[in-house]
C-alpha cells in the first residue's frame, strides 16, 4: 500500500515511523514545506522518500494531511488536481468541522474522511516524533451524515495495527468533546501560568505547579489555530468551567464544605 503524508512534524513523522515499523509492504512518500524537513524525515526513517512536491503523491492509495490546520484548505486545493478520483484522503487535525467543510472542494468528497488521533506531546516538531504515541489512544473519525466509510476499512485497520483505537462520531460532536477534553485544558493551563507569573514567583513552584503549566508550554501557533477554528465550542466550554470554578470559590469561601468539595473532585478524576 502506498501512503502519502503531507506534513512531517510530530504527528506526520510519528505516523510514518509507526507505519514503516508495521510492514515493509507499506510504502511512505512524505511531503513537507521546507526541503530540510523532507530530508530530516528520511534521515529519521519516517518516510521512504520525501520532497516538497505534492505531485509526488499522484500514485498514492491514501493521503494523510498532517499539516497545521491553517494549511489544510490550501493543501486540499493543491492536491485536487494531483490525486486520482479513487485516492482516499484523510487528515489528523484537532478540529474537524471546518476540515470536513473544506473537503467539499475536493473532486470526490466521498473519498475524504476526517480523522483525529487523540495523541501527541506538549512539543511539536519532527524531532519529537515517536511511533508509540498512538498506542492505546483514541483515533476519532468523523464521517458526514450518510457517508459510506467502507472504502476506508483498510486505513482503519492500519490505525488499529499501530495501536490506536478507532472510533466514529459526527464532526460537530467531536469538536464539542475536544473543546472540553483538550482545548479547554490548554486554555486553563495558559490562564493558570499567566496568573502564577503575575501574582507569584514561579521559581518556587514544585511538581504540582509544573503539571499545571505543562500544556501552556506547547506550540502557541497550534493552540491559536485550534481556538480560532473551534471558537464557539471552546467559549461554551470555558463558560461551563467558569461556572464550576465559581461554585468552588463559593464553597471554599464558606469553608465548611471544603472536604466534600475536594472529595468529589478527586472521585471524578478516577
Ligand atoms: P508540527 O510538528 O509543527 O508539523 C507540521 C508539519 O507540517 C511540518 O513538517 C511542516 O513542514 C509541515 N507543513 C506546514 N505547512 C505545510 C504545507 N503547506 N505543505 C506541506 N507541509 C507543510 O505539527 P504537529 O504537531 O504534527 O501537528 C500537525 C497536525 O496534527 C495539526 O493539524 C494538529 O492539529 C494535529 N494534531 C496535533 C497533535 C499534537 O499533540 N501536536 C495531536 C493531534 C493532532 P516544515 O517543517 O517544512 O515547516
């Protein structure tokens, strides 16, 4: 099987490494933006060959778009005249509704299914790539209403073979879930880091402080793109969190219910 990967950073690189480790019969062609990134991906073993030319993906069976979200629409436009009507196209972006919308401009939108490996690391970049990051993690696919996803069965099998757990939901449902489970988490981490910087001495922080600010140390460009593309759901998630935090504030302020309050939170985390 010939797989094309556009974007050879943390996720694209990790995917290439995982697929190449899986079977020798999987042939990977990578495409990056800069020639240095393409060369580095070959060097790392994340692709059999790599370039900056989308035309090199003409004979792929599956093309996976693993660029930052703000590049995806442009990549789709440039891929459209390159691939055949039968080429399967998918992506890995963290927000799905806009991507599924952009895919309507592909010559054969039924050959596109949105995907999101709920995997990763705080730091992006090919140098962070690791074939094990998908292990036991969800990989959510977001078919449109009534879409026949059977042509993608082999791809779903590969995703399972590299250790991920494929699941399926509507793009809008995915974006609402991720707004809370992922995007709210980094918004809180960033807000906490800012609060600590303004009102405390972060050099005095220990492991708890470091756990809380870890996400805030991620790629700001990626976070900004995610917040822009999932704004509505993220704003709703922040409002929900704000209401819960306010309740905590009131209970802490009234002191006598503190034990009950934190007991509940510890229970919810397990
Ligand atoms: P990354 O490490 O920054 O890598 C991005 C890659 O895309 C780089 O190789 C870059 O090439 C390439 N690229 C950028 N623009 C391009 C273009 N126009 N054409 C071809 N290649 C292009 O990013 P990442 O963390 O892997 O994230 C990639 C995608 O995965 C994003 O959509 C993100 O939402 C999603 N995702 C990320 C995580 C995470 O934890 N990071 C988790 C799940 C999903 P150059 O190096 O040459 O610039």
